[in-house]
C-alpha cells in the first residue's frame, strides 16, 4: 500500500509570524525571556506539551493565537523576544573579539541532550554535548554539530509493583519537534548515501538550530530504504553489534558526507568517543579523490585536523568490531582507499595483534593529532588504559591531555536564582559565566535573600515530587488512602539530599543503604530531619543495575522510611531540573577511578547546592573543605566489599557530625549563616571553574585553533605539507631499524649536590637519517626500589658532532633538583615540526 503524506502546520497570525522561527531555535531552552513567549500562550498547555514550543504551537487553538495577535501586553513581550533573538544572533562574540579567523569545527557525537522535547540522548554524555553546543553558540565558536536522529530515542521508565524497572519506547514525531529538514542548494530535502554491507542506504538530514550554530542529524527512516535499513536509527544504543556498526558508519561517513553536501569543509573534526571515528575514512577518501593524494598523504592531512575526546574510564566502554563485520561493512571503503583490509584493521588494533577485534578508540587515536580526557584524574586513567596502543611510550607520556567538563550555567540555573544574580551580579553576569570576575559579587547577595530563594526552590521540588509520586502510584493502581498519604511525604523545611543518575553498578546508588538502621536514625530524627530523593535509570540490559534500582525503590516504599525517602520515576531533564535546583546536598558515590568526570554535581553549584562526593572525576579538582565534603581521601581499594564498608561508614559520619549539625545550626534570626557561607563560597569559586563556557574556551585555545592551524599548513599549496610529511614518515619508518643508542657516559656511584648538574654525553646511530629527523633526549628522575625511574622528566640533548658511519654525538645536562638516588637514560624518537602526536607511530629507541 502506498501512502502519500503531507504536513499540517498551525496558521500563525501575520502579527506573530516569527513564532515558528523562534520555536525552531532552541535558544529558548536557556533563555528565560524567549521561553516566556510560549509559556504565556497557555500555561497548562505549555506543561502538557512537555515545554515543547513546536508541539505547543501545533496544539494551540486558532482562537487563542488570533486573540494574542491583538493583545498589547503579549505583543510587547513578543516584540522584545524578536529583538532579543536578533541581537543575540548579530552581536560580536567572544570569538570575534579574540581571534581574527574563523576555521570551521565539526563536532561529532552519537547523542545530544538539548531539551526535554528532543529525546535523542541517554544521559550525561548527551547532556554534556548539548551544553557544549550552547556554550559554543554563546561564545561564537565557528562550530557545527553532527549526530543521529533516533525514531524512538532513549527509553521511558516505569516501575513494576516490586520496583523492577520496565521500559517503553515512545515514537518521536519529528514534524512536531524543534527541527526541520535540511535543504540542499536547490532547496530540496538533503539526502546523502552510504553503503551498508553492499546495500545503499539513503540518509535524510535534519537541522536543529542551537542559538548561532546548526546541529545536523541523520535519519535512515525514509521510505526508499528497506525496513532493516530504516531501523538503523531506530533506537539510541539499541540493537546488537551489527546495529552499532551500521549506526557508526552512518554517523561518521554519512555525517561527513552531509557536511560536504552542505558546502561545509571542516578544518577540525572533533570526535567525541569513538562512535564517529569512521569519519576519518570518509575525510581521507575525499582528500584522495579531490586532491589526488595517496592514502598516506591524505591520512597525514586528515589526522592533523582531528581531535579525539575519550569519555570512558574502562576499556569495555570502547566499541570493538570483529574482522567479519569489518569485512562486510568496510570492504567498499577499503577498495576506494587503495589499501588492504588488514592495513585498515591494523589502525584499530594493538601493535603486533594480527587477529584481534578493531577498536574504535584505537582507530580514533591513530587518526587524530590530539587526544584528551575529561578530567585530570580521567587523564591518568586514560593514559593507563590506552597505553596498549602505544607500548613504546612510558605511561605518563601517553599523549592524552585533559579538559575538565563543565555545565552550561543558564541551562541549569533556576529562574528565581537567575533573577537574584541579575540584581546583585549585574544584568550581564551571564555573558561570561566561565570567568571568576563574573561571580565576584556573590558575597554581596544578602544572606536572607539567598536563603529565601533557595528555600523557595526546595518547596517547588517537594511539590513536584509529591505530584509525580501521586501519578506513579495511580498508574500502579494505588488506593485513595495511599494517594492521600503520598501527598504528605517530604518536608519543605528538612535538609534535602539528592541522588539522581544512571544506575550503573559502579555509581553505587546503594552505598547510602549499607546500614539501613543507621540511615533510618539520620532520616527520622525529629529535631533535625533529613530526606533523600532518588531518581535514575538502569540500562535495559543491565540486570545488576536494575537490581540496585529495585533495592533503592523498596527502601523508599518501606513504611518506616517513605515519608523521608522517595524515588521519582523516568529521570529526564525535567526531573533533573527540579532536583538540581532544589536540593541542599548532592550525593555522588562512584567507585573511584570509574567516573570519567561526572557533571550532575556541577549543576547544583549556581543553584546553591553543596556536594558530598567520593574524590573522583571533577570533584578531585573542585573539592576544598570550604565548598563541600569528600567521602574518603582518594584511596584505592582491591577489596570492593571492604571499600563499601569503609566509605559508607565515612558517609554516615559526615552526615551525622558535619552536614546535619551545620544545616540546623541557626543564628538568633533563624538563619543558617555558616551553611550560607559555604553556599556562597561554592557558587563563587566553582561555578566559573566548571562552566562549559570555560570548557569550550579551553578547547578553542588549546585544541581547535592549533589543530586548524596545523591542518592549514599541511593543506596549503595543494597539500604540499601533507605530501612532504607522508614521504618523511615513510622514510623514517623504513630506516628506523638502523637507529640505536651506541653509548652513554656512565655516572654510577658518583655524587652530586642539590642544584648541581650531571653532564650527559651519548653517541647514537641514525643510519641514513639526519639529526633533524629525530629528537635525542635524556629521561631522568628519582629511582624507586625496582630501579625504575619514577615521575620522570625529559630534557633535550643537543647535537654537537657528526661521526663516521651514521653516528652522531649529543650532549646535555641532568639537573639535580632533589636529593636521593637519581637515574637517567637516553632515548631517540622521530621529530618533525609539522607532525603532532608522533608517539602513536610506536617508534622509540632506548639506551
């Protein structure tokens, strides 16, 4: 049966003709005044539509729209919003004021969390990417996003009577969402094609406008595709291994083709996680075809313009594909690249591994000039787990930097707190939330006003939690008496703790439940009551996570605790907003080293909440006693049961002896002055530090601009630099077996005093290579009990003499910066001014 389709859109009065344009720009998701133009249409419909402007416009009555077209008060608001949008789009930005050029950055990710009404995200990674785009827009960074548009998005959660998580998958109606079909140069819907195991898949491209920048989303659910191809973009992280490789081909290869079809040629490709790493294949193929480059030459150019961000702290978080799938899905690409499948597979395998699976993170490392983690501690963890791809390099030198994550302040800030900041920080405070100067006047906010504002948000949280609990229990067939009881749970005055996140086992949602009796005494204290609100989802296939979630739910429904502990179903941006804006304390209990960064605790900072957390992820950098509490001192444990016992006891101790007494210690006027002092200290010092404006600015300065400059150098003069670099690399790799350290002057047994130096002289063999092709270095530091150099430092040695038979003499000095047994050795590595991250070649020779 053939079905002809057409779209019906609301008939918006001419006087309000730009409402649809405003709705299609998700600036409303972080600008309160822009959002108000929709809320004023119909407050009840606004909430019923999930605060979705496009859906709301489609459901608003024509009578109401016509009425508003003649409402002077509404028209004044509408005109202000139109003018506000135009001013935002046209004004000079941070980037314009700071940098003279605008290289294009393409930001690739599998999920984006921009707003409730665009459910194409699963959790923290998606929300981070949404905040990244928003801050890039605010700062004027020349960036374009690329992702996938999922027909079902992520699942909705509901609970069985025993607390076991159930899932449903509502179907997204793209035509009533804040997105539109992207158009090609002829004004027609843009489609690109990719090959999937010998079949051609047609991919429709959609566009979401995020302030000043576009996000392009790829959709295979089009009629011309067979059903199994349509389903490629059906579910986020759904399906099996084959579904995943199909999605990642569409994202990487299809995404880059979509940009090309739009006339966008990125200077920098920013790959977030390895999901999009196949984009390098398409970028290389395009360079080969358009500029007649060899694979090696195109590889050097593409690599110079690529950045890879890893977000996982465990090897199991990287996608891997067996040879059989790679053969089925990448054979077409391999033939176009002029290389063998084994050569491609080698780029995603450990050195010397000729039969293992293809690792997307390994491939991303080898096709990127820069690699970064998302917190300082995660950088250490990532260097350890990624070292297997660069085994010749000491762990501390594995080329993984870090940019600590942040949050988009205006997206997480409550309306009431924003109004308070307008009064005391200045009307333009929000323009630079990543600068400490913007928060300097937090101390000027009167304690009474800050506490009253925070207390109102706690009251709103309690009211919201009660409403949601009534809805949850009504769905499960609760009696009228049970529903009446639920309406009285929680207190608007009690110390309120929030715990909401993905229920992965390493996040240890059950740590606070280790000693139920002790926790019960804390919660039910008549004079100093405490309450805790839980929310979160377990992955549909994570049985252990679901079991932890059920345990939490059963605790919350126990008659002894249900007045002080609740679980809110179907955690999403709406639930998160109420929690993060209303809690007094945000609880975070991951197993140390397993939280790459975490951002949920960052979102309470500008709202006045304080953090109580394990020293993991971002909290390692943020914690001081003046701004929050740390559980433990950053210890690592081998025995997890012992760790849980120690850290749960520490958690209870902090609650009993520090947090609860501090919250309930009041001055004569009833104000918790010391608590408020900590709120202000946390706001003032941590809000700018953990802002995505700071984060995106750091990406721009440390990665985007240098990467774009490197790509520009290699692509100039018909890619002369890329051709020369590829030839140099081929020559060095061929000659490297002849490279060796012949001799190093011995110093064993000698003594030196602090601040002295030890002269070093070495003779190296370079074969036919030139001294300009290498860096000869001394690697030195304190020697541990195993005679290994710990916490090594590097100093260059200088070439002083060319000797016969390809031998060269280098000299230098080792500084004696501390007392103790010191050691050094000499190494040789390739060096080229136009090459970044040459460690990935695995070429390094030690004495």
